[in-house]
């Protein structure tokens, strides 16, 4: 999956809303293999928007940097 997203990032004509967020999400996904890419993407977006933390109900996603589990 990582390879496919990287290929899309490098393909002319394919644009992402915010490519640095996708790149950060890929990095998180590689560093935290227990997390899903779908968990990494909103955490990365929150970071790029300047938020210090990302609140989640997902215990696995809460293991990502700057993510915090809501009880």
C-alpha cells in the first residue's frame, strides 16, 4: 500500500489536497506498523494544521505521536 501511495505522489496529474500531510502519514505508517494508514492520515493532518494533539476513540491510533485516547 505504501508503494502505491508513493507512486501516486510521484505521478504527474495526480494531486492530493495536501501532499505534505500524505507524506507525513506515510512516515507514521512506516514507523508504527500496528496503526492503519487511515489512522495516520488525520493525525498527520492535525499536525500540519498546527494542533498539538489529536483526540481519538481508537486505542491503536492513540499510540501515534500527538494522539490521545478519549475515554
